[in-house]
C-alpha cells in the first residue's frame, strides 16, 4: 500500500483538513504543513492555491514554475494570482499587496499549546524574485505588531526564516516575529497574504528564541494531537508475475520483435519500489552465428497494453528488438533491483526473473523500401550521408520542423495545456486522411495525428521533428512523465500511445527527429547567457539521475525503430562538456547507433560546434538554424570543417529565418497575407531546399514562424504548406537517382557572365554533373575532366517528373561547354544533369 498524498483534483482545487484537526508539540515545537489549514477566508481578490507534483496553477495566474519537488510533502500553497513579481511591476494596495494583516487570503490552523509563553514563528517560503516574499501571522483573530511583515531574502530555494521587515531594515530583522500566548489549550494560528505570489510550504513555532536555523531540511516533525487528517488514497497491490517470457511481433528483419516478461508487480505512481529508478531490466540478443550481439534496455510496461487500457500498474516488463539478420536468435534477460540502479551497474539480481533464456527465429523482411521495415535501419558510417543498412541507399530527408509541439495532442493520455500560447491539438484537418486499418487507441482516438502522417507521406516527404520534453518551454505541454514535475515516474499509457504513432510513421517511411529538450529547459541559462533559476532543466543541464532516466526510457521504448535521429537540444546552450556527457551516455545505451546531432542559435554555431568536431564528441550531425538565404554557404562550411577534423558530419538545415517568419504558407491559404514576409515559399525552395542538397547536405526540415498562420506552436494543418512539401518530395526523388555519395560541391566548375550567386554544381567529375540555377542563367561548365560525349537533360523542381531535353542535347568533354537552356520556363529554377 502506497500513500499518494492528501490532495487531489484540478490545479488549485484544495480540500482543507477537518476543523477538528488540532496540531500539537513535539519536544516543545509545534509544526504544521501549510496545506493543512482548516479554513481559508477573505479570498475574493487573492486566494491560496495548492501546488503538488501532479497539479500546477495555470500560468495566467502563476507565471512561476512548480516547486513541489523540494517542498515538505511535495506540496505547498501559493497565493494567486501573482501580478507583482519584480520591483518594477505596479504596486496595487488591496490587490497584489496587503499592508494590513488579516485583510486578504487568511489561512487558519488549530493548535494545542501545553506551555504558555512567547512563541517565535518560523515559516518556509520559496521566492523567485524581488517580490513574492511576505506574510503576516496572527492569533485567534488578532494581528499583533510582532506578527506583521514576515520577510525572506533568499531566492530560488525553499528557505526557513523568522525575520520582520522594518522601515530601517527592509531585508528583515531576525528574531522579531512572535506570538504571545497567555493560556494553555487550543488556539487558532493564522497567516495572511502580504505579497501575492508567495509560496508557503510549512511553519512552526517554538519557545526557544535561539532555535537553530533548520537550513536544508523540511523542518520539525508534525504531530496531530486531535482529530485525523483525511485518509490518503492508496495504490493497489498486486501479485508478482509468473516469470514467463513471451516473444511477440513480426519476427522479421528490421521489424519489431518484442520480449515481454511477466515480472514484479509495480505501479507508475509508486509502490514499495519505484519501477523506473529501482529496477534495471536488460535484454541481450545474440544471433546463432555468434554475431551480432545487441544489449538493449528494458522498461516497465504496466499491463502490457496500457496505450489501449490506460493501465498504470501491472507485471509486464518489456524490451524491443530490431533484428538485422534472419535466422535463430538467442535471448537472455537480466533484472536487478536497488536504489537508482536503473542508471548504474549496481543492484541485486531479482532471482525469480534474472537469467531467463530462450530463442526465436527471424525471417527476411517482406516489405518494400518505402516502408522502413524494408529499407532497414539508418546509421552514420563516417560519411556526409547516412545510409539504410538494408538497401544501402543514402537517406535524404525533407519535411516539417513544426509544430515542435507535435505530441501536444489531446488524444494522448495525461497531456494538458498549461499556457494559452500552447494549446493542445486535435489535427481535425487531417482526420479525413486516416484510412481503414490504420492504428487507433482507446476506441477511435488518434485519427487526426495518424492522418497527418499519412498526408505527409503522400507528398513525398519523409521526416517529422518534435519535442519529447518542453516543460517550462515555449509550449509547456509535452513531457513523458505522469505529471510535469515528476521526473522519476513515466506515464506508461501515454508513452505506449506515442509508440503507436511512431510505429505508423516508420511504416509510412517517415524519419523521427527526437528533439530531446529546448533552449528554455536544457540548462540553467535563460536565452543565450543569462544564468537563472530553471526548475525544469533536468539536473540543471548536467548528466545526473533525471537526465539518465529520461534518456533511458526513450531509448528503451523507441530506439528499436529503424530510422530516427536524437537531437540533443534545440537552440542548445549547454556547455561542450555537458553535451559530450549527454551524447556519450545516449551513445552508450542505444545499441542501434542512431545518429546524434545538436541544434544551435545561428550566431552561436562556431561556439557550439567547434568544440564538438572530430573525436571530441560522439556527434554525427549538425542541425543548422540560419536565414533561409544562407543555407548553401553554411552547409558547405560545416561539411568542410567536419571533414577537416577527420570525422565528416551529416549536415542538415532544420530551421529557417527569424523566429517570427520561417517558411510561409501557400499563397491563398486562409489568414496568410504575402506581405507578412518579404520572400516566398518558392524562394525557400530555391535557397534552402536546393541550397542544402546542392552543397552535399542531407536535407531539410521546415520551421513555421510565430506571426504566420499554422505556426510552430499551434500548427494542426500541414496542408498550409502543401506546395512546399510537394516540391520537397520532387527534390528527394531527384537526388536519390544520383550517385550522391561520390559527388561533391564543385561551384568552381561553373562559368557564367552573370553573378554566380544562386548557381551551384554538384559533381562526380568526369562522370556526372548537376547544375542548379535558381533563375535564368547563361551557364557554361568546365568539363575538362570528362571524355567523350555527355548527355544534357533537365529536371523541373516545381513539377518533378522525368528529365527532359533542352536546347542542347549533348556536349563534348574536355573543355568548357555551354549547356543551353531549359525546355520551358527559363525564368524559373531548373536542374541540369550532364552525364556520360
């Protein structure tokens, strides 16, 4: 049986304790949790709201983060709404400040005093700024001068104090807060608001004027002298599993094979042992020939079908496997337990389940290359293009970078909106793209997002990018946990439902770009260089328990998928050492060696990427953010810099332009006025999409700026950029037909009387040349390395299709030759292919 705490319900809903509950002394000290008041009065303008690990007030009333982790009992009260956070905010008496005690937001607590006298009052407060740090204390409806203006000066931490603010000392005079209690018996101690936004955790009173400061602790013991606190909700117990191991799935090369263990009973919210921190399941898969061997982390899967049932408890423990060879595979299961052993080599074997063994047979894939189960896993092989291990084809990508809050979907369990600018999505515009036989969960949920992936695949695009953790970020509506701040407990049903979507994406040939964090929550830096309090930054940016658990859970659940990339952070501001540590841990636990990249602010690329080049990190890729018109030059820069370091990176362009602009919608899309931007979607096609690919880059993801319709936080209709997707699909088809692994950027081969500007050449000299012209050009090409005749054909980036003949059908190698003009529309962009 596991205690879950006293308070439940929507954020702020607060059930006070019964009026007959009386708190007594322990060794002369009476201590009370702030949330254990029996009454709250005068709450018309401001009122005390409960905050726990599972509930956070809406940000419209509370701009601060949740600080329940570290609070006594992981719960506290905050007086809201909070409209004065800094000294510069307007001071409104009777609204955000109460100079007179007992006039606003009054809490009452019943106590039993055994010994009359002068009681010195201490309280534990969290203050995030120059304000939000004042209370008054009174007794039996009276508010003596000695109880006015409790003051705290410590910032961004829970802190005990007993100081009174005076006209002379605004930071407070120690030892000046007391209540004189003349008679033994029951009394009512009251606290009232002085400043809104004050976060109140616990209080105590003592006869000792020299009481030692309880720094770093949650304070004295609480004792209930009469009555009873509300009975806590408890979690169900369950019997342990039988130890049976089941192998399920398609059992084909590159398909998902799942090992399920009927193991120890656990609950995602608690239990005698936390299943996420205090168990470590690992499965080892070895081909009968002896190689290869894969060791993959396992995870707690509740009842084994939580995505459909919503289960939070059960005995199913699971590991996913993606075999790369047909034949017999042998498995062994390891299960250990111990404090935080999930992310260490510590722990003791769980005898009933540790060491279980068996085997199964795997057949060849039966899928075509448009399904990643046919093309095979994509890996980094030291080249600028990642490759499919099944087909040996290079992987080039194009698709949306927006919405970054793709997973803020109302059909996912446990997914909530916390701020107005980050609403949940329905993807109603794509429900009609769902097809019979496509996956759903919980009846008919999921059709909108599944349909959106179907639409994207139909355009020829093949990637999506999304955040898996944005608590405290721009959208503040995506996290893998049971609540926004319970970073040691994962939501089994939500993560199963994410997995349903990810599986479908892979079947439709869509790459998954996992953005593991964003700039607002990756470390203790706000923006670029402002060190600040960032409670939602896992381990403050370091590689600690929180970050390791998070990475391990994602790897255990999703790393078996054939085509994905881990991106360490969006607009990342962590130090090189922090990025190296995070990348190295991810590389260590991901048995499938998926590519790892990082994304940075445009002006910080040198600062971020330079220290990570070569053997200085496990990074395989650079995810560039820059102005849409500079993509070609910057792609070349980082390709050449990485080549010079001895480890060539994959270089993609994944965010364009200013945060407010990016890639515009199609002309005529509702709500879009072309004057919103000073360029067009066609310009992005020419300078971003083709700019990257003609430099030897591996593709693009398109960002949608905040001032545009269907933007990065609210986009639900990918058809808003339909033309851009189809142009991208045409480009991918074209470049897949080329021997790009053997081709390099050779703009130096172009001879033109005009500004070279937007004419580029990608070539395997002597064999094949591609010349891309973003507008009309008279181009001659240096074919000195070629011999004999070469054909000249033209590809239309706007319409795609077969290559066509232009005004010149063939040219002779060995000299500089004119390539002629495109067959039509010579004022538009064209790609010319000259090959033997």
